[in-house]
């Protein structure tokens, strides 16, 4: 299995097959190289070890929260965080912990996205 195939398998495990396909489809006609880059990032994240996927998703949702205006990616990675073993309480606590560093608007926006994801279950 090459790095792209491995990355695809890992991405599907983390964010789900449907979301993974949406990423591929959304980039296919405009920037397929970005899809390949995401596959390589997932491959490297898993094969490097050091941090597990739960820790990596926690970091990912935190950085997306701090950037603001990332609801579509945040939605995917909140689901990914759940898929790799984070609980709803851990996700919310991660966001609450960010409050003094990034402020209410970004934390409230992330909580709103989390609520959408949680209500899909």
C-alpha cells in the first residue's frame, strides 16, 4: 500500500468514508493536489506515532476554533474527534479551555458547530 492509499484509509477511519469522499469530490475539478496533500498528511500523522489520532484531532479542532470562519472543516473534524474516541464532554471542554485565549465569539461558534454534529447522532 502506498502513502496515498494508506492516507485515504486513515482519513476514512477518522472523518468517515462519506466525508472523505466529499473532500475528494470538492477538490477533483479545481485542486486535486490538495486532496493528495491531505492524504499524505493523514499517512504521516498515523505513521509517525508519537501522538495518537485522538490527540491529533484535539489539536486540529483547537486550531480550527482559533482561526475562526472554519465551520465546514470544524464540522468534519469534530466528527473525526468523535470517531477516534473523544467524548462530547472532552470536545466541549477543549473549546471551553480556549475561551481566555481566543474569546467568546470563536468559542461560541465552535460550540454551535459541535451542537450540529452531536445532534446528527
